[in-house]
């Protein structure tokens, strides 16, 4: 009788253990996981404040595994952009990570915001001369790469935290450090005739000379893109949505086959948006321009249908780094020391009817 009672007791205890242990373990792992997430946030926030001198938002914390090592990874962006046009713009967002050690410990922190920070500092440095050359209606988008080497046989990206740090390394060890600059200048103004086109071409040439004087031409890719000012009109977004949904018509423009919205839509859009632009003050036009996000400054974003003219400048150093297989004799002869070296060509898919 006692044996049966003992057996029933053992079965009951075993059942309780089988039921409770996973539940308790799950609860402890959940609590441990939550605890770690806050630890990760605190550690990354402190690291970023010490590195950049400002407070960051650290969110979307998750895990990943690389080469058997587990990491916490988070999205990061400065608190200072909250409530501004920069909020929600991927251009100003980056990531940070820290590796998971045993017993809930965390390793060192790494981040990619150095690229964002360097780009913003370069933009701030270049913008005054850009505005002096092309006028106030300009937006910049830059991509600054700091690369290092030991013997020149290979080059690798380096996460210098600031423009100053990068420039000091290049100055002190130019044989081991270099900067590659991609610069896109968006000018929101309509080129009305050949006289104005020639004036703009001379401005581009003058700006290239400025970049040479600043030591920024050795590894340079620059696009100067003239965007039709009608993108600044209040109803532009409504019309461009109509353009995106329209059935495209095949046309041949400058010998190239392209697909454009129906002519009726193009005429109506051009006419109505021009009326709106004519009623806007310069302050209103600039305010509309500054609402355009950096992530929208691209071919698929704003250039495909709204780009009127474009000019592309490539130093031979950049061509050899990025486009070596396509370099021509003409490319090698271009020094951009003569106005004729600057081309200004029209976009084939420009949709406005003037």
C-alpha cells in the first residue's frame, strides 16, 4: 500500500516538474532577454554619446549570428532630428552592434554612424560655395569614403568618426590614406534657353576649379542635375502619382527609345504646376525644396521624369577605381582645365512641355 502511494507521489512530482520546469525556464529566459535588451540600449547609448557628443535613439534591437558569434544589432539616429524633415529619412539613420558574451555580458560596440556624420560634415563644408556658384535653390547629397592601405596593393574602408579625423590621417600619411568623394548637386531651376544653358555650364566649370583648389578632385565623381522647379508646386505629388499609374507611350528621344506618360497628361501637368509655381514666393519655393528627403534624391526618386539637364564629372583617379574597364582615350585626355571638357546634356525622359 505504501509502495503504491509512493509511486503515485513520484508520478505526481514528476508531472509537476515536467510542467513547471519549461514554464519557469521560459519565464527566466524571457526576463533575461528583456534585461539584456535594456542593457544593450544603455551600453550603445553611452558609447554613442561619448563618441559623437550627442544623444541617440537606439531602437529595433535584434540579434544576428556571424561566424558563430552572436550579436545584438540596433537602428540608431540622433535625437536632434526628431520633429525635423530628417526624421524618417534613411540618409540619416545607421546601425550599431555589440557581441553577446557568456553569462549575459556584452562586448565592445561598433557603429556605422561615422559614415553619416562624415557626409553631413562634408555637405556643411561644401554648401556655401555651392550656393555661391549655383544659387540658393540647391540640395546636396554626398558620399565620402575614407580608405586605408599598407602597401597600396589594396584599399579598404575606414570608419573615421569625423571629417577632421579623416583629413588628419590623410595629411599625416597620404601614402596610406585617401578620400573618395561622390557629390550630387541638385539645382531646382529651369534652363530656359541656350544662353542660360551656357551660363550654367560655365558655373559647373568654375565649381570644378574650386574643388581642385580644395584638393577634392583626385578621386571625384560629381553630378550636377537641374531639376524642373515645378516639383516644388503643392500638387506635384498628385500629378506624379498619376504619371506613375499611367500607360506609358513609346517615343524616340535623341535617338533613344523611351517610355513616357501620355502627351495629354504631360501638357496638363506642365500647365497646372506652372500656374502654381508662378504664384509662389521665393521663400515658399525654398521651403518646399527643403522638405525633399535625401533618400528621394536619386534617379528613381526625383530625377527620372523631372531632371531637365545633367552634367557628370569624373576624375581619372575615380574612373580607375570604379570604372576601369570602360575608360576611353577621351576620358584620359579630360583634365577639366578647359570649358569644353564640361558637358551639359538633356534627360531623355524629361516630361514637361514648356
